[in-house]
C-alpha cells in the first residue's frame, strides 16, 4: 500500500469502506423492514399464575386479629406468661422462617 501525503488520512487507510458499508445498510434498512414489527415481547404462561397468586395473597390479612385479641386479653388480665425458652425458641424460629402457632 502506498501512502500519498497529498490525500487525507481517511482516504488512505481504507476505513471509509467499513463506514460506507454501515451507512448503506442503515439507509437500506428502513425500506427493507417497512411494515414489520421491530420489537417483540413473549410472556411466559407462569405470568398468569403469578398474578393469580398475588391476588390470593392480597386477600390474606397481614395481622391475625383473633391472635392479637387473645394476646391482648392475656396481657390485660396478667395471664401472659412466656418462659425464656419459649421466647428464645420463637426468635430462632422466626429467623429460620419456622412459624409456630404459640
């Protein structure tokens, strides 16, 4: 390859060929893709199941009113008594994700 100092560097290097090819592809692209959708979305069938479960979950109250009322009554009457073992077990159970009814 011969480099001519009179010709600008972009013409000497041949890099314009790549740029020209990309420009031609971009110019041809809109007419080639006319009428065709550019983006597509595919939702899994699990999406409907997730929505159904979320709706069911929203129906479950965050607070168990019966349990809260029973504990409130125990506290007010002085009958609420838990041993250190019960408290420790409840804390560990909560940390491990184990729920008990007591």
